[in-house]
């Protein structure tokens, strides 16, 4: 394929800027809110967090999908694709469950396949709504609470796909590139309130994100004959990787928990603003970043000829 990508109950407690990253809420545990927790990475993380003694509010558009959850996990309805006032109302009800939310993991999303020309404007907007606008609206709904208590952690699930173009998957990659810039920018704006943010960009993990009809959508738009060979190759690549991804979701969730809480393998380390997840993500982002530098170097002399002479 050339590139890999991510297809990837307590009382209210006032925290302060000087609180340590792993300080727990009153009641002995942190409260996590994880979106898209009915399957995949979200569900894996929710189970692991609960097993470590923290409390989890696992959300889905359809809470019935969250049945049979382990002790320590509470199911709640949250549809990030609804208008902001509805998300805010849902968030206010969610906060009442434990009285506070300490960590929000914006994990929900899906993959829209198809070429840019073939995908309709409606499909394009839906992809950006789910992967870009939705997570930001979830943050808009929780930030007043976090600003009031002057603490909190936001974790955005991006994708390695934000770093490159890919035939038949560019709506997804573009939506992840957009949420990369928005979430990193938001993180800078809210750190003055003692609120931390981390953008996580996973590589291939063995979840249902590439499974047709689950988290991967490739129906609805008309396929043009001129793109037949491209689509055939893209579909084969997706199908070949589904179920064969190198990343172990349990290991990924464990590392992510340690990074967010500054414990385990990340003991004593501050939460990074951006973190690749998976050896494939590390290698691919390094490669793509170097490609950008090489391209700039090749055109630097010409690109720099546009300034006013003498700065005037």
C-alpha cells in the first residue's frame, strides 16, 4: 500500500495547576470519558482503565452496544454528530454520573473509502463531522467544566494517515489531518487553565476499523469506470490488512494508559503534545517528515526569492 495509517462515581473535586498528572479525583480514582467505546480501541482502553482502578464513562450513539461491561464502567449516550446544544446537554448529564470528568479520550470515528471525486459532498461532510468537527464539539462541551476546576486531560485519536495522501482513502486522511491541526491548536490555547492535551496518531492496530460495514464505509457513492483499477487495488489493500494489522490493541491501550497517567513505561515523563503509537507509525511519520524537509530543501532557493529587497 506504500503507506500505513490508522484505519485506523465520585464527588466533584477542585484541582489546581500544580496537580501531578496522575493525581486521582476525590473518591480514589480518576474519571475517564471515552467516546466510541462500544468496540475497537475505545472498548479495549475502557476495560484496561477500569482494571487499573479508575472509573470509566463509556459512550456510544447507541448505549445498547455497551451491554455486559465490566465493573467500573458506566455506559452513557453521546452522539458527537448531533448539534452542539444537544452534545452539551448530554455532557451535563454525563458529568452528573460521578460529579466530574478528569480525562476525555476522543476515539469515535470511521473510515470513508472512495476517491475524492466519487464521494459525494454529503459523504465528505459526514466524514469530517465524525472525525473532525464531532471531537472538537465534545471538547467544547466539557471544557467549561475543566476550566472551572482548572484541570483536565484531553486525548485526541488522530491517525498516521494525517501525514500523507492515499488513493481511495483521502477523505479519511484529510479529516485526520484537520483534527490534528485543530486539536494541537486547542491544546495550546487551554494549557493556561491547567488542561493538558495529547494527540495520539496510531498506525495499524487489529481492530474493526478496516472491516466493511463496521467502521469502514465504501458504499453510497457511485463508482466511476475510470477509477476501476484504482478502487480494485485500494479495496484489495484494505481487505488484505483487515485482521492482519501488526498492532496489538491491548498493548496499545496499556502504553496509552501509562503515557496519559505518567506511570509504567512512561513513569516520570510529562504528557507529550503529540505521540505516534505503534512501530509502523514511528517509522512512517519519520519518513514523511523527512520527505517534507527534502522537498523544501530542493526548492528553498527559488521559494525564497519572493521577499522585499532589504526587508522594505
